[in-house]
C-alpha cells in the first residue's frame, strides 16, 4: 500500500554541552519528533552535539544529507558558548549579518523590564546572510531559517517554551506545506490500570509488525499510550484506516482506555465533574500536594476543585480532618481506616461531592515487614459511601507518589463512569 | 594548560523507532553520558536511529569514527523489529554465532517462571562472531562487546533497569581502565534568582571558551547550573583547578548560589530546617499543591513539614486559614493583603515556625489589565513578622506555577540565611 511519491523526511540536531554530559535529558528532540510525525513527516535520525562549531557543522552536514527538513535546537543564547549561528554561517558559506529590526526588538524586550541590555545580547540579532528570521515572541533569541541543497533548516532556541511556540507557529506550517502529498494519520488512546505486556497481549495480532495501520504501545509514568499510525497517499483513506483500527482497539481494551490524544487522567475527570456540576477535594498524606497539583494543572479546575488538605503529620490529620487519634493509634496512619476517615473528613469539611484521600509509605525509609515501602491506601468518599483500596507500588519514592496520585484519579474516573 | 595525552572520547547510539516518533524520551543517553563523564571520558556525540539495519550500521560507522568507546542501547529484544545484533555483525563483517551457554540461560529464565520459551527468544543467544557476552542478570537479552579499528563498542538492552545494571557492572569498569591516564573533574553550582544572561555577565571572563577549567551555564525550570569542568592527566591537579575556579565563581555570584551538585531548593531549605529543628507549612492557592509536592519530594521531609492547605477557592481561604471575607472582597484573592493573611493563618493554625503562602493568576484565563496572568504574591510568615513580595512570572500556566513555588522556597532560603 506504500506511496509512490517520494516521502519527505526529517532530521533533528540538538546542540548543547548539557546534553552530552547527561545533566539534561533531551526532551526537545522527542517533542519535535512527535510533532513532525503528526505532520506526516517521519524522522530518520537525531544528532546530539556539543557547543562546538566544528561538531555542529558536521552534524548539519550529516542531517541535511539524509533529510528534507532539519530542525535544530540550542546554542542561540547570548553567551560565548552559544555558537549555532556561527556554525550555520560556516555551513552555508556566508557571513553573519546584523538585522536592525531584531536588535530593536531585543532592546525593547529589556526596556520593558527596565533592565539594561547586556552587550552580549546584540549577537542574537545577527543571522547568516540570506537566512530568514523565525520570530520569538517570548524570548530574545530569534530563530533562523535557511536552505541548502534543497533541505530546509530551522534553528530554534533550546528553551522548551520558546522552541515549542516557534515550532508550532512558524516551522510546522511550512513542513505541512512541504509534505502536502503524503498522509500519515495518528490516533492515540490513553490507558491506565494495566501493564504494557498485558495490554500488548490483549491487542494480539493488532500489534504485528509491518501492518498498516501500525499499532504500538509506549508507557510513561504508568500511562500506556496505544498509538495507531495509518499511512497513505490519500488523507481520507488514511483517516478511514485509522478510525477502523481505533474501533477494534477500543473493543479489545474497554474501560482500560480513559482518553485520547494527550489527555491526562486529571483532565478527563475534571471535564466530567464540570459537566455534572460536582466537586472533588483531596486529603493527602504521602503524596504531599501532588494530587492537588495534578488536578490544578488543568486550567479552569477551580470550577470543581475548591480545596485540599496536605495532612503530612498525624496531628494535622486529626486537627484538620477530624481523624480520631485512637484510630491512628490502633491502626497506624497508613491504614484502611485512616484513609477512609481522611476522605470522609475532607468531604464533610468542604461539603464536596467527592473526596480522595491518600496515605502510604513513599520511602525510601519507614517501611516494615507488615507495611512495606510502596504500601498505599486510597479512599474515594461520596454521599453514597466510601471505597477504600490497598496498593503496593514499586520502585522509588517519586514513582510511588506519582502512581498513588494517578491511581486516586483513576478510581474517581471509574466511579464517574468514564 | 591542556593535557598532552590523547584524551579518550565516547559516543552514544540510541536505537528504536519509539525514540524517533517522539513517544519515548531518550533518558538512556543522558544516563550513559552522565556516567561516562563521571568516569573521565567526555561524550562527543549522540546518535538516535530507527530499528533499521542500514541506519544502525551507518550510525556505528559515524560514532566509531570519532570515539574510542561507543555505547549502544536498544534493539536487542526478541522480536523481529530488533536488529541491532544483525547490524553489528554486518558492521564487523562477520556472521552471527550461537552461544549455547546463553541459550541455556535464556531457557532457564523462562523455566523458572513456568512459561514456555518463545522460539523468538533463541535469537538473543546469537552474537556476532568474535564478540563477547555482557551478562544481563535481570533480563533475557545479553549485551554485546566488540572491537573495531581500536574502538570498543558495548551494546546494551534499551530497558533502563537492565541497561543501568549492565553499564555499572560490566561497561564502566572497562572504560575506567581505558581512560586511566585522564582526569575530568566536574563541579556544579546551583543558582536561583537571576537569569542566565545576568549570571553570564557576572561571571565575565570565567566563561571564555577554550579555557581549562571550562565554565558553562545551563538553565532548567528557573534554576541556573554553573558547571566547572577541569581536565588534566593528573586527578589531583584537576581537583585543584576545579576547586580554585569554584572559589572564584562563589565570590562572583554570592547569594545567588543556593547549593551544589544536584541539590534542589527544597533540599537545602529542608536540611537547614531540620538542623534548626524548625518547621514550615504552606498555604497554596494558584500552585494548588505543587509547593507541598516539592517540599515532600525530599525523603525525611516529615521532620520539618507537618502540613499544608490547598485553599484554591475563596471559601476555603476563609474557613481554613481565617482570611477575613472583607479582605478578599476589598483587595481580591490575588493581593498582598490576602497572601499575608493566608501565611499568618497557616502558621498560627499549625503553630509552625514558618509559613509560605502563594496566591496568583496562573492563567491562561482570569487575567485583567490591573492583575495580569502571571501576577503572584508570595508571603513568608514567621514569629518575627511577615514579608510579602509581588512577582510577574511569564509564559504558560505550568511555568508560572513552577516559578511561583520555587520562588517561595527561595524566599525562605534567603530568610534562613543560606
């Protein structure tokens, strides 16, 4: 079913010493790859290089040699170790040229903050001769667009917020235009509540290699993403293929699927609560605010989230949530009983429709044979009663906490019939 | 001052379609880079390639061409899309060879689980002729060690837990031996409270390119890391060079430096509170639990963090923290007055030494001309009084929230004299 058209391909070059000494994980490359693939352009290679002119020009040569579009990030800052623009000029065989309008913009950026512009920042207004400016609305470094031997290069700052905005506003529209004769339709289903191998087994033949649509699974922080990629020269046909595959997968996975695209558990739960005009509050011990944070990550969450209590110590559990000290004395703070009392207390205090309570042992210390690190009780309280579940989550403190907070949201999701 | 010895260098090749479609962030490369650099071997390039034999051999060629050590991850699984061992054989110009002892080990792995071995798994016992096995204690895929033209290649599985164990147990000892005549000492100073360009300007000449020690700056989520890398053939000398440079930088940056290595603001604040036997509580509006989450990320935080209040709605601010409704009515929930009352109320409730309160407009909606998105008030309350500061943080919801929570911790740090 392969296309007869020459498929346009992309390469990614990430620049920065911090990437090569391992202090920074290159999340930019993954973001750019995901967005390029969604645009219909597969990524054939990524290159990570230090802030050195020679290394950068070599990577540009390699990347442009195999791709029609090359997205470059990093090395556009104002300091001496930022040499991407110089390397691009060398690779293009041209000099750097001052763009007066950019210099004025940079100066304005500092003026508005009442801060004098450092002389260093002037370098950011210099671009390789013949290159075009990619506007940066939130930082001082403009991006650079240039072409060599039929390959278009887009250089963007390494700061993720700036890179993402500029990619979306200026780069992807051009990439879409370049790739207008190829269609690659992607659907993503988000699942929670089973491991990757269980989900792979449930999908069976659907995950066979070489199929079109191609189905693959990835796991990140407990959320499994099942991705369907349908390829065709015709967008309508690709859409139909993807839709058919999605229907099959939805049938196989049922309620393990909580959402689609980039939806988070907090988002789907929040949307439903807002629709129902209902509210949820939280009572957190071992998650220490993380559950509230996940809920309030969502814009507009004040419609359904009035408040929460971080009752990390036992005194606060009693004082703020009315958990009887005897209950803590008899069963321990990490117990079914205390989880239930925390949730009920929080719901009553706030007169809310739902309350989620989490108490557990996040580790690394504090575990016993009876109550090991990773043991977490989660309670969901509503006017119809309180359900309490016991879990043992594994690995480190941050994973135990994240899994506990996500599972609380998932229990509420199932309770809301999503 | 450069060393006369030829410095051994490393390259990293990451293999897997999931890396090139952006569904998985390549954290392995950062982990490997960090460990290689700690061993004294700088990483000169990283390559990300799909599960395709041609692409892999090409990356091996590029990486071995510039490095003495190449660490490869991914593509050693049992399924048809795993072709790293075939690509290595092709690159080495040899055939694959069955290792009977490995086959027995893999079979044993399945027997112990009472699961029949899939016929696919037999491929994992095949290595390029002449290559050595790198034992995998926790999975079925052995690693592969081979040499070509003086460069040593180590291929490891992509599963992080397996890769990390094998790297530590089998790869790094050999790399240390290879690099025994070179020393690379790294110091990292963590700074908060000024932008990257301000810090670069304060450092001045210290950041000049080509110096040894080399000094560079990176920024991540508002925290600036100033890294010093000293290179020498002699470890003691490298240590001395790094120490001297660190002293200079500490003099230049003063209290902008809050810590070193991988320390977070929450960590240094927590350590000091624990030393002083003092406590802090939080009252969060726009951060919705994030500040509590950052504090409780630190193991042992229960020693100094008893509790917090997520008073997202106005009612909770009044009910739980005693903020007078008139105050909210007159000045608005996002005001100096309300921030101060939240902090004072929280501190009194919990009888704590310090309370941090955050109230602001995280966006994307809810801003006005008077009170724009990004406006945040932060109060630090103690027995000696309450300080309230006003900030305008920029960019998106998640950045405004993170910057607000970090700044609250930073204000407490300065108050604690760190």
